[in-house]
C-alpha cells in the first residue's frame, strides 16, 4: 500500500512518547503504519511523568483534559456515588470503564467533526465509551484496538469475589456487564486483538468478521542481536523487566521472590536476579531489599546492558491480559525465557521455539536445570529468536494492519460522517 492522502485520528489516553512502556510502543506502531499511508493526528489525555507532548510525528495534536476525573489510573477506581451507579447501569457501562465528563465528550466530537477522517483508531476499549454513541458510516470507520482484553482471569484479579450468594451475584453481574460492553465494539469497522485467545474471549466460538488479529511486536527501536548462545555464560543471572507500578507485575515478582527464588538459591548458590522497571512503589522496594542476590534498577534509560549481564529472563505473572512484549524483546536479545503460562499468554511459538514454562519451584528448577546443557541453551534461543522475527516483527505488524485497512476500504463507505455535539452522527 503506497503513500496516499488518507487521514487518521488516533485516540490514546496516554501520550505515546517516549516509547518506554508497552502501551506506548503499540500506539507508536500504529502511528508509524498510518504515517506510511497518509497523515496522522493525535488526541490524548495524559502525558505521564515524562512530558514529551509536541515531539511526536503528528500533523496535529489535541489534548483533552478530563476535568473532575483523576489523572491517575481511573479505569479501576470504584464508583461510589449512587446516582453515578444508576447512570452507568442505564448506559450499560460497567464501573471499570473510564469516565468521560460531558465537556470532554463534546471536545472530542468537535475534533472528530473538524477534519473529515478516513479512520479513527481508539486505543483500549475501556477508554472508548464515547465512540459507542457514533452511528452510520462514522462507526464503520472506527478501529478499536482492544490490546489488553479484560479476560475472566484478569477481571477476577481486579474484582474480588466475596463469599455468600449476594456477593457472588454482584460479581457475576459486573462480569456480565464487562463482557457485554466489550462485545459492543464488534459492531465497529474493525476490532483488533493481540492474540487468538483474546479474540475468542470477546467473540466466542461464533467469531466476528470485523475481529482481526494484530499481535504486538518487539520494540521497533530494539538493537536486534544474533541469537548466538552467548547468554549461556551468564545463565546464573536472571532478569525481570516490567513496569513496577503495574499490579500483575508486582504480584508476580513478589510471588517469585518468596516462593521460587530462595529454592533456586539453595541449589545454585551464585544465582542473582536483576529487577528493572519504572516507578517501583515503596513496599516493593522494601520487599526486594529483603532478599540477598537481588538488584533493583529503577527507571533506567537503557535495558541493553542488563541483557548483556543475564542469561535468562523470568516472567512470573499470575494474572494479566494482552501479550508480553518483554518476552519478544528477550528473544530478540538472544536470551532464554522462563515464564508462567499466563506470562506467555497469547504468544504462539510451537514446539521448542517457546519459553520454558513453570508454575511452581519444582517446575521452575526442572526447566532451569536443562540450561546446564550448552547445546540445549543455544538451540532454544536460536529457535525462539527465529519464531519471533517471523511473527512478531514490526514488518509483520504492518502487513496485518495493511489487510485491516484494505478490508475497510473495500467496503467503499467513503469518508466519515461528522458527529453532532451529542455524539450522534449527522446525516
């Protein structure tokens, strides 16, 4: 698909630069793709701690400040106001969906109406509630990227299911609302999913013609190395990489430190664990300090030197959604990966091209013991490197997105219809 005059508006809660976390990396993958076929505008809410607004490759940038709504992670804040609860029930909007004040919705509509966009791409269904109000050809030009599907396991980790019939009924009601909310986006032009498992979670066995598989990629800026097995010499050093202010990462890392790492130290006295990530909370910092042989590297600008020091990357997640970019990155760095099944959720490798899976200290040691064989180590990292390069490269991402755009253009619906201020499409 060559360069054309197509215009795309990308909506992202978080400004997508710098590309130092997974959500920004995926957003920038979309930005790069749509810039190859036309012009891209951005509308966003938050800049994060790093203020890089105005430095992106966008024709226009628009910031909508959600007055009256927390600038933090409002998606999982509880709704306590009774009136708000009733309003959300009437709108079929579960409490886990980010709030949008009326002024913010009107501002969004004015941006969409101000320039006739061929496509509007929305990052995260949980943040895209106002787009459900759009109708007609505008809705068919909207692409919703689910990214982290709110699966049953992730929902259970976020919403405690208390004892008793009433608590069970309440939990079930909330889960049914979340499931129904996610399915509503299957009526848009395209719905994008990171994995087959996530797509099936939303579409069910019947599937949906607008549901497309567009997996994550390893970071576009990654200095791809040869998988030559050089990590074998550093096999006594593990590396954990991930946002340290993200609940599933905190939960998984603490579990690994308390349940598995001490058992490994009993058998291999010289093992070390490097922990790298942004914004670790004080309780996690304190927990890490309790364990000898563990180094914390918070908010480092370049992860490369830590890959050089390690021989294996651990992904001990017990909950979460989407797919782990850290596994793709580790594979391209030529390092062996040890992961829980949930940590490797949604990644398709096949055979011995995938990570070594573990669920407890026994299975972890069973996988780790195999790394004593240098030939085994070398073969596994080479196979995983090749599998990731084939399926999860930026080039593979562009090919899949090209198919999505071609399918929408073949529908021949023309440019989007402008929405009216209340969210209904003008005709």
